[in-house]
């Protein structure tokens, strides 16, 4: 979804009428009092029509201007000077003074009209899902959604982080996404999101994004610096959309960057989500085959941490999928007591979108293993590949009340290099039969005990 095609409530901005002077009824002098009744009626009807079109024109211009402001290509914008990331070696006197932490997201939510239940407000994840550290510097006016405002923050990566990749030195994709999306949430609070819908429930959902891992890094036991900038603000009925750019640095060099859109919704606005296919239940590729292909039952990847055990069972068709290069369909039963519901978010339990993306990547890994790509490697390791751009779009959520999710991946191809193999794929995630995530540009790198 581009911000100039916002369709969360089912009505694309392009559907709003625009003003066409050539087709508009021409202004005319009112008919004389003694004119026939039909002439007087027609003149009044035309006057009302012109008034209505004027209102439509003003509404359309306002919406289109807001959407274009949020959607314009960053390359078309006049570059704004970014605050420099303070060096760890800088003296205390020259380092920027840490800003006062924002009141939100507070760990204690405000009480609502119903004192038995606090109002649900946007909050950062808790426990092991919290992947944001200290605010280092902020540039911009508090509140007001000032485009170009920027936040510098850090995240000390634990040496034994549960979200390490198979080679135990890099990070799984889930961690990269959460680090930047949570920093964007911090900037949203600085920008004034806490003032929206006072006294009402308001929740945050990431809607889409794109990102690239730029180089191989080993961040475990080290500190990442995150630079986040507000690119756009689009107010909608009972909702607000914010677009961000982000860049993650390690040792002063950028290693991960991209953009993302967060939506902040009241319950009635969130309830309008209908998945990616306008509420229709679209069958998976495997279900659409008139003659069911031979699908091999394959063991899920061994992750080394129960929090990353995201697949109960999966089937692989080695020559299947949209591109004939390989296909996998994985399934996971939703446990209402799953660890992530208590941590993401407190008071607003929902499965992290990044966890769904990780499930898709595990299905890609299983497909590569089933195809024999690891057969000649004594110690094969999978990790996110640097270079290709990953894009994601979320149009639904996974709650405690749901029964199961399915991850469907279509391999696009396999690249073989002297010391590694790359697997490219696209995929979708289904929740109780409704397709809610689309993820394109997935790329895993397979190597022999590789270290960055």
C-alpha cells in the first residue's frame, strides 16, 4: 500500500471525486420569478450540484495533499541534515544531553472511564521482545508531527541473545525488524501520538515496510545505534498513519536501513481490517491444484530456542509454487498462552508481525534443506542475506482467539556462489484461512559454519 492509495477503510483515495472544470455545470443567472417551474427546479438542482462538487473538491484536495506528503519518494525531498550519531569515544562535555524520556509509552497505562479496565494505549513490548535502549538525541519540536524530526537511540545486543542466527553471531530477521520498528514507535510518541483519541483505546500496528541488510555484521555483545526520521503524517478517520525512515549503524557504519509505516487505530477502525483480499478466503497454492502434487512431509528447522519454534508441521513440493522452483506450506497452532502474547504488547496482546515473517523464512529454510542444498555441508548455517530488499505488508492480526496460522512460500530461485548459496522467495501468511501478510524479497544465505 502506498500512502497515495490508502485503503485501510476500504475506500481508496482515488475514489474521492475530483474537480473537473470542463465537466462542471456552468454558472448561470437565476431564472426570473415568472419562469416555468421546470426551469426554476433545474436551476436550483444545478446550484446544489455545484455546491456539493465544491465540497468534494475541497475534501479530495485535502486528502490527496496529505497522502502525497506522506508518500513522496525520499529521493525527491530536499535532504535534511541529520543529527550526527555521538561517538562512544566523545567526551562527556561534547556529547548531547540525553532528552527527558517521554511520558508515553508508560509502563502504567492511564485509567479509563471504566475504572475496572485501564485504557489501552500504544506501548512498547516487554520482556525479551523489547529491543530498544536509550534515547541519545532528538531533533524536532515535541508534538505536531514535524516531518524531518529525528530520533537517535541505541540497543545493546546481548551476547547470548535468544534471537541470534544459526551461526550464533548474527541476528535473525525478526530482531532487525523489531529494533527499527520499536525505535519508530519511540519517535511516534515524541511526535505527539499520545495526544490522539484521549480517553479512548488506541493501539499501534505496523502496516508495511521495506528494509535491506547492507553488510554482514556480528552485533552480539555490541551496541547498535538507530537513526529514525519522520517522513510523513496522514490523519484518517479514527486512525493516524506515520511513515518513517531508519538506519542502523554498527561502529559508525550503516548495516541496515529502510522505511516503515505505523498505523494507530481506535478499536472501530482496527475492526475494519479485512486481510489482503477484501475479506475473501483465498486458497493456498497447494489447495488450488486440480491434481494434488506429491508433497513431502518435512521436519521443521531446529532453532535452538523455543521462542523461535514457529512450525508444527510443513509440506514441501520441490518443483511446485508459482515459479516451479519450490514450495512449502507450514502450519502452527495458536496457543493462547504463547510467550509473545504477554510481551507484545502489555494489555494489547497480538502476535508480532516480525514473528510471522520469521515463520516464512523458516519455511524457506526447510524448503532448501529438503532440496538437498545442505547435504554436502557438515555444519550448514542459514542467515539473512545482505543486499536484497525485503518488503512486507500486514493487513490483519493474529490474536489469542485464533486457531492456527499457515505460512506459504514460493521459491524464486537459488544462487550458487563459491562459498555460499542464496535462496530467494516470496510468501504469504494466513490466519484461520484469511491471507493477512504478504512478504516479498526474502533471501537466506547458506554457508558452511560461516562467520561474518
